């Protein structure tokens, strides 16, 4: 449960219809399995103590008493463990029979939730046996104890308040207004659904869609536990299809007719934090009862996948589609700006590197959308002290392949004169030496745009903005920054996606650009090769993009970012290296906010952006002390 993670499982124990003693034993075995795995929440199917397909046997006192006897034993088995169990059973309350889910923990029945929506259509005839459950919470008697009974009830962990459980049952999810919406509004970050859900062609895919979409709409974790093969096959077949979703993603699944046990970790702190940042989250509804329980706080071992590239889709097909989608967003944003300004053309610097290549590809697509000639794009290559023949040659070849206008403006003499004018020796490779080149390039672009009536397209990316790796009023400035919310790790894939669909010679030059080290080329080359490699100076962009995603998108503290990074980069970066660059990230991110406070316009393309007009509003003089102190504490643990 450390860092907000809890281990959860949805399971379908073997059962025999109407054999409560057998079902009890199988449930106890699954509980032991869950305990061995460190599971904090185990959800079992609808009417798991009796079986869903008992039919008119639900009217037999013997079956109802057998279910209560089994519940008594199972409740006692939860004593002394950090396991919350949700199990289905039929229960008579005040002369009415209800299809219920009991929530058990610490040797107690915390509460009983009745099914609200009782199906009586198609293959379902529950209305023959069960009464729709009330929302209002009242007391019901189970054995010698009185326990809460009703739908408007949530269960909250005292030690980890973000772990807040709500329960709905099977059909409740399939109706137009599921109870889980009210449960989530009341605070439930986890929804358990004990279900039966018989199998039919195409139903498994629909079930997945339901769980994924409901977890996304409610910003919650959703555990769906379905009945398995022990149910009667007189007319129906059940497949033990268990699903665990979190905020729109399917984290774990036991496939139909499989082992019937899905287990993973969910991040309740992330879910609660996301809700806090959502201004449209509904107010807490009236009339809810909150039941508290206690668990021992202990570290949760992580088995859920953590991508080392959170901005980049993992599947090749999805990744290619995402890259084209983002390129389209960039191009349409630029197209609208051109239409509004009525500019006769575009001006951008082309270096032979990835960022300017992507910006040029977006500009070309914008021109194509406008059905204007690509020659109205003026690409400017501006060689200076660190420019290599490889990057200059690639810039020229790229422009030729794309059919845009190209102008070369050698700025070495202008930069050298400027350095002499301000008393610089022109040889010391300090920050003045570097930034003078960047600002000279921006001046050239702005003046060319003035001369032609064009619009300067910015090329800097999101990762550079996060780290402040841009010269203030140099490459930091433009009239429209098409790459402003594209992280460096994604830039590479976007260029690769275009290369994969391009004819020669465009494909060849794009591949060589992809193979070129990332560099601002502001220091003199050595033996004709790039001497200044960005990632040797600021750190690996793969790490920084990872830090950026979890810091800005989710607001995670350094310790949690480190923990996720260690899992994502296991075998690639050791803890000490990750911490070194994590500290560097926080120092740079806070210190360089002043550059982001005056960014040019640019399109938002994903879930993380740093525009001061939209996604990220931060004082330029905010202190990084709290974040750096936590990093220092983590570093001390290594010593």
C-alpha cells in the first residue's frame, strides 16, 4: 500500500450449484492464494456462495441458511489479515430476498450491498426470485450481529483514505445510470462488481469496453468478477471472465474459460489526485454512509507494467496512428494561424536535427491542406561555429526532397562580430559564446519573416521547454511553436513514422537524421564530427520525459517517481543514475519556468503541455526545496 498502490484481484473459484459447503472451501483456498500474493482486495462473483443458477432453489430456507453458514466461516477467515473480501450471496431482509454482496474484513461483515437493477429479460429471470435493493442504508441481522445494508454505502481505509470502495452488482453496470456513478461521486476510487454474466459470441469484447469506459468516466479502478464453469449449463455457459480496469486502461484480465484469477496493482493515490485536478467532478451526494476499516500499511510489490516511454504508445500500429494524428493536429493548428494572419508564407530554421525536421514536416502538411505551393515555405540553414557537414547536408537534402525553398545564411561572421562588439574573445566556449549564435539565428529568421511577410515557425519541443534547454529570446521565441507539446521521445517516433511511409530520397535523409546525435551544435566540431551531445549535458531524454510525465501529469512526489522509474528502467539505469538526473530535472524545471511564462502560441497535442495560458501555471520564482530535499533523502539511503 506504499505510494498509494494496493494489490487487487478478481477471481472465480470453482463451485457447485447449491453446494454452499463446497463453495466455501473453494473460496477459502482462493483467499489463501490471494493472501500469499499480498492482495488487499479480492472480489468474487455474484452469488458465489450458492451459485448464480440455482433458480427456484433460492426460495428454499435450506439454501439461504447454508449461504449464511458459509459466510460465517469465510468472515472468520478474514481475521488477522490485510484482505478485504467482496463475496456474493442471497440474503433475506424483512421478508424480501435480495441478491447481495457482503464486504468482509478483519473478521467482520462491514456491510451488505444489494443489487439495484434486477434483470427479467432475455436469458435472465432474476425478478422471479429477487427484489431490487434499496439505496437508503438500514440495518440487517446476520447471525448475532446487525450490519449496514443498502446501496448508498462506501468503505474507506483509515490508513489509506484514497482506498475507498464502492460495490455494484452485475446488471447495475449495464443500465443507463449505473450506481457506480453515485458511488464515485461519494468518494469511491475502487468499484467492485461481483457478476454472473453468461458467455455469448462477442460479449467478452463488449464486457471489456464496459469496464474500460466506466473506469475512464469515473476516474476509478473497476474490478469485474464473473461466474465460472461450475455454474449450471442447462441453458447458459459462464466463462470466468475477470477484468480489472483503471482510468480507461485494462490492467489485468483472466481470459474467458481460463484460470479465473486476475491480479494486479491499482494506484488509488493517482486516481484521487486526478479527481482533485478535475474541476467538473460532481459534488458529494447526500445520504451516503461511510464505513471505515483498518489495514496494515505495507509495501506493495509491483507487477503492473510501467512503460519507460509513457508518451509513446507501445503497439507498432497504435504508435504509427498516434504519430499521424499528432502531425495532423500540428498541421491544422498552423493552417488556422496562416488563414487568420493571411501570411504569404512560412519561415523556419532547418538544422538537420529532429526537431526542425518535424516542424518542417508539419509546415509542409499545413501547406498541402491549404492547397498552396510548398515553395512558400522558406527553410533557412544557418551554419556557424559548430555546424557539421552531415547536418548541413541533411538539411539541404530534406528541403530538396520536400520541395520547399531553401536559403543559406552563414552567421559565423555576424556572430564573431557581435562577440567582439561586446568584448568577448570569440574563442572561450562559454554560455555567451553559445547563446550569441542562437539569438543571431532567431534574428535572421525574424528579419526574413519581416521582409517576406512570413510567419516564423518555432521548432523547440516539450522536453526542451521542461528543462529550459533553449536560449531565452533565441530558439525560445517564434510566432507559432508547432512542437511545443511534443516530447523528445515522441519526436523521434513521429519522424520515423513519416520515414516509413515516404519514398526515396526523403526516406533516406529522414533515416540519417534519426541516426544523428541530438545536439545544438553550438561548440566547434572535432574532426568534422559533432562534439556537443545534449544528453551528455542535461541527461537522457528518456529519463527526463518519464519524470516530466509523472510530475506534471500526475503530480507524483519524487519517491514515487523514482519507484516507478526503477521498475520501468530495470536493467537500463541503476538507482543512483536515476536519482542523479531526477534531481537535475527538478532543479532545471523550477529554475527555468520564466522561459515558459512567455511562450509563443502552439498547439496542445497530448495530456501534458506547459503553456502558461492553459495547462501549466506556475510562479517563475517558486522554490524547488521540498522536491530536492526528498531527492537528497533518497540519495542518502544509498550511502
